[in-house]
C-alpha cells in the first residue's frame, strides 16, 4: 500500500481502496472502532507481516463518516532515518510552508480546529520523531485523533497500545472447524485468487489448518504460501516449510522492499536492533514454545549479555514485537516467539557460532527443572499440593522445550543425558499420556550402539519407562520384553526402585494375558521391592494395581480394600496426581456392584482434583466412566458429550488402546440410540484397532461385550447385513474410525457397496451349538456331563468350551456362567 496509489480528496481524505477482500478480524476492527471513540492516540503494535497496516486502513474506513475533516493516511515505510515527519504530513494534507514560519507551526495551526483522523503507518522507521510529533499534536489539536502502526510503542502520554494478534486458528480438526478460522479463510481466499477452482474440503482441511498453524496465523506468510498453490500442492508447501524463508520469497512487487518476502520483513527488524537485543534474540531461539525470565537469565547470559541485563533487553524485544509476553503461568510470565521469528533467530545463532553451547545450556537447565519436579514428587518430607501444582503447571507449558532437549542430546550422541532427562520426566509422561514421543525416543536411545555402556541405574530406569509407555500404548509384547530385561538387570545390581517398576508392569502384562497366578506373584514381589526404597508414590501405584487385578478376578471386596489403602497413601502424599488413581479404582468397584451414584461421585471427585493439571490418562478414564454411567441411566446426550470428549483426548495423546475402548463404548451408545448400522461398524472398527495392536489377543470379556452389542443388531438386521457392516468397520483406519465416531448427529451414513462384500461373521459370534454349551456351563455341568447331555465325545465338549472362552475373552467357566445368567441365557 503506497502513497501514489492513494485517492486524494480535499475533504474526505486519501484512504486507498483495499486491493482485495478484508478477511477476518471483524471483532478486532469493531473493538478498535470503539476504542478510537474514547482514545485520541491508538498504536497498533505487532511483528512485521502480522497485518497492522491492513487492519488500520480497514478501521479508518469504518470511521470515515464520523470525521468531517477527513481520514488521512501518512506512510513512512520508505522514510529515511533522519527525516522529519511534519513535511510528510503537510504534503499529504496539501499544506504549504509560509514565509517567516516553520512548516510545523503552519501545520499545527491548520489542524488546531480540524476534526479528523490521522493514520500514520510504519512509525518504527522514525520512532522518536513520531513520538515527538504525536505528543505535540495531542497537545495543540484537540479534535484530531491518531491511529498509528509500529513494531514498538511510541511511549508518549495518552497513547493506548493495541497488540495485533495473529489470525485465529482452528480449535479442532475437521472441515467444519477449519472454516471458522480466520487464518484458513485467508489462505483459501488467496489460493482461489491464484488457482481457479481451489476449494476447502474434508480431504485438505486438516492439511491447510496445519499449514496455517505452522505459519503462526501470520497474514503475510499465509498470503505468500497461498500464492504458491499455483505451482505446488498444499502438502508440498507444508513439507517445505522447514526452509520457509526461501520458500516464501515472492510477494507483491509494488510493496515496500522489506514487505515483499518473509525474510526481508524479519531481516529489517533484526537490523534495527541494538547489539544486546540481537544477542538475546538469537539465543532465545533455543527455546521451543516458550520460556520464563529465569530460564532466559540462566541460559542466555554471558559474552556480551549479563544475567542482570536480560530483563531490560527482553522488555525491548517485547516492545519491538519480536517477543510475545503471554498470559501468566504458575505465577510467572511466559514469553515466546512466533515460529517465523524463531527460525530466523536460530539461523543467526548458528552464524554467530553459539548454537552448540546454547543448546547444551538449554538441555542442562531443562534437566534442572525436571529434577526439581521429580524431587517434589518423591522427596521426604512430602511437599503439599500447593507447592507441587505450580511447578507441574509450568512443566506442562515447557513440554516442547523438554522434548527439544532430549532430541538435541540424541543428535549429539549423548544417550545417557537424554535418558536421564526422560526418566526424570517419568511420572509427568505417564500421567500426562505423552506416550508417542517418549516411545519414539526410548526406542531410538536404547537401541543405539552406545546404550550397552550405560550405567545400570540409567539403563534399568529407562527400560522400565519403555515398558510403561509400551503398555500404555497397548503393546504388551514390547512392555514384557523391556521390563523382563530391566528386571534381570535390576536383580543383578540390587536396584530395588526400578525393579519394583519392572515387576509391576510385568504383572499388568500377566493380567492382560489372563495368567492370574503369575500376576499375583509379581505384584507381591513388586510391593516387597518398593518397600525397600521408601517410595510411597510407587507403592500407591502398586496397591492400585492390586485393586484392579482383584476386580478383574471378581473379588470386589478385596479390590475395595486395595484401592482404599492406595487412597490413604495418596492423601498422605497430598498429591492430586495420586489421589485420582485410587478414586477411579473405587469408582470402578462401585460400578461393578451396580452403585452408579457412588461411582459417579468418585469419578467427579477425581476430575475435580485434576482440573488444574495435565493428567490425561486419569481424565480420559473419568470422562469415559461418567459417559458409561450416563448411558446406563439413559441420559444419551450427556453420554455422548462425555465419551466424545474422552475420545478426542485419547486421539490427541496417541493412546491407541484408549481410542479402541472409547469407540467400543460409542458403539454401545449408537445401539442405545437405535442406530444399529453405526453400532456394528464402530464395533468392527474397535476390534480392528485392538487387533492391529496385539494380534489375536483380546482383553478379558471383550468378546462377551461384542456379543451383547451384536445380538440385538442381528435380531433386527440379520446375520448377513451385520457381517457386511462389521467388515466395513474393520476396513477403517484408526483415524477414519475416530472421525466416524465423532460425527455425531450431523453424520452422513456411508452407503453399503453394491458389489460383493465379505459375509464372514465377527469372530466373537457363538455358534448355535456353542450357545447350547454355554447354557449348560451356566447350569454347572462339567465337560463330561455336557458330553453326556449332548451325546458328543468329552474331547469335543472340551474343544467347544475352549472356543467359547476364547471368543468371549474369559479365563474361567465361572465367568461364562455369570455372563450367561446376567443376560438371561438360561
């Protein structure tokens, strides 16, 4: 937007016509219109490319009718550093110099009684001169209002600073959410201008949303990226963003040089900085996602920038819109950079030869923070939750920094340091459900050639963590392999702490494999080991596992006692991560007894304790439990809300087993909604996800639950159609299944193919003879008695019983009998 394109009017002003449609920022524009009704000087601040000028022009246009003296634009984009602003303003307004008077005096006299709005764009070019001019203007010309744009505030009396935010990004995945985003709207509008027929649809919505997020919602970057749609696909543009400054290098030829490319925009800002500001900006590039003042002081000081000066220099970078001061987190201000600025700063850090040293400092400081959290959890005497919570909240905000520190340690071949950091983050990783990144790094670091030389304590702890993460992801085979190796190592080196963890996970695997005697022995050994190291947190975990094991065996009273013991330990620790674990167990016991009111109370108490922290596993379990209770009570609206929220959280945290479980429960909800087609497809999808994780092994009772779901559908739809729907569900990928499950009431059911479809019955289906034998089991008959009753051989009867146990997912005849009785099969 340049002066020579402006339309000059002696009375109405010189605002240029907008070159294309103004996208988004409606709320921002309305707020600024109201603000200029009460404030005489408003400065729009923000980084280069954030859209300050475009927003200012749009707001000025909305206000034009209210200023009889006109709305006038003065552009300073190409102003020289020693230039005066008065001549530029006078030229725009058509005011000429008078003999024996300065031009400034003539200008201020001419504006003294004029009711007008003056828009001064790109004040950073002449920041001090603009500040002096505006101060005088506000003093002498009471009817003049000023709207300025600048990368930093003018800092004069009467100024209201309004920080221009990035364009809004989608709040969730999916086509329906993407178009609510200002960033996506801008991308699509500009892409349509570049490519005829470009559309946003379900196939590209997530990719476009992800691209806009990677560009921080910055309008200039989005417009440059959208223009590339004429030669690249959205996927190609996104994949090449690692070199965004080269990629986004063709802009408007008529724009000022520093606005034509992304690099020129950022480079101009960097060149205007003082040397200490340049040093700090490039060093801050080692932080990913955000940092606190203390972190900047610890990591970035030295060699031209001392810790005591960091605050003042940081304030300068905030003023210049190169650093953003976010909301308060755990009592501290959190700072961050837009990713575009951070990548540029990282380039400057490498050029300065400081990258290795700064990343080492960053890694070491992340280890200090992680160690602080670990000590808060395990130290004696135990801290209060008031002490623990703020540190956990801060840690949650620093996740991207922590993973960056792990990544760097791995890249420079320091597996021991990377694994030490991962182990310090053990409980936040498990409670937060951060399984995917942890699994990837543990796999890589423990498989490295140098891992065999690790100290036994480091390797043992890391193997246990790998087992915990693998089991949390629904991979019991990997969990067994890692924890068996850990147990052997820890027994040989008398490492009782990690030994207790390894044994506990091996017990979980045994429970999953329906080997109760082995599970009992392992739990007893784990409890013995943990008591040798005085780790009440882990003792609480093991007591909770005892409760879960007892409940799976039908021993509700014993389960209740174990969970109550776990709850007593958790409350003694005053730890809101620990307490919900026990409360969830007590809720599950109450559910088994049929006491839905007590179960709901326990789940709600657990959720209340989790509201201030990230503990995804517990939160998911509570939401799912409350959803199942609502379903059992016939409150289908509440059931859907709770279950879909739980499923979204499972998907976001990479919990495959959790996804399978939630989809299974949503299948039960669909059945209650009398949507048999949907119920069967979701059931098939859930079974497919479980099969992909663990082969043919299914958890206890899974087949029985499938039968409960499929029987009513077969009665209404017939065996053939149910088999076809089941096959359709099993063909879905996990992501397709999740989207299908989340479609809700507005879903469009996919029609069945007209061609030949597989008609094989679900593997859980009991044959007529198997149902007959299941009913005889419920009557208490032995295999021999069943053989006599049906006139078959005892071996045939035994084979049928084994098939029934496998299909229903049970380990005992008692479970089969109970299930048949409960569902009126006798």
